[in-house]
């Protein structure tokens, strides 16, 4: 949101803003496409066993752990795709606003909306990426349920380090 405010006060930086948003949009596009392809692959591989267990679940029975993990994998990948697609939507809307001339009265009135869209897109992109990464423990669990806890622990440790803000270094 501070980024939108900073670029909205600098005439001539409209192209810089649009290029930055375009790069973010392309990143969301890549992760969304990958999640969609992975979801299609998971449905292709797990679809027959999911369909075989569905009548048993509907009859009040319980699903096997394998079936549950397969369903969670498909759900996580689909949710990752949806978050990435919505991030693309918000990045696209923000880029239209940020491409308007800074001095334009319409641009001034739409700056809060652009800031909101950039904020939403960033949150959705980060959730989409986290959901995509959650597929790793689920895949490990589908292969062998005992592998799921250590892979989950490794993912949590990795996310702990990746999700830390960068240290601010003063330049003299």
C-alpha cells in the first residue's frame, strides 16, 4: 500500500508501476497455472479411487486415510489455483489504475482502490503459494502416511525462514 502511495506522488513513474505489477501478475500466473496442472494430474491419478470410495462415504461409512489425503491434495491444489487467479485479477485491476497519469483527477480518487487491490493481491498470492507448498506433505502422505509428519515439519521450518522479513540495513 505504501508502494502505491509512493508511486502515486511521482509523475513519470506510471510505466515503472505497470511493469512491477505485470511482473507480479506473471508470477501469480505461473503459480496458478502450475497449481491447476498439478490439480488435474492429482485428479487423474486419484480420481478412480476417490470415486470408488464416494459411495461408501455417502452411505455413512468412513473414508480410508489414503482417500482422505488424496482429496485434501486435490483441494489444496485447487485452493492454490483460486488464490492465484484472484491475485491475478487484483493485480490486473491495480495496473489499470496505476497506468493512469499521476496528475489525473480520476487517478487521485482511485489511488485508495489501487492500494487495496495491491494489498489483496499480495495476500492472495502468498496464500496461493503456501497452499501449493502444502501439497508436499500431502503427496508424502499419499505415498506413505509415515512420511507426512517429517515432510510437514521440514515445510514448517522452511516457511519459518522464508517468511521472515528482510533485515533493514542502513546505508551511509
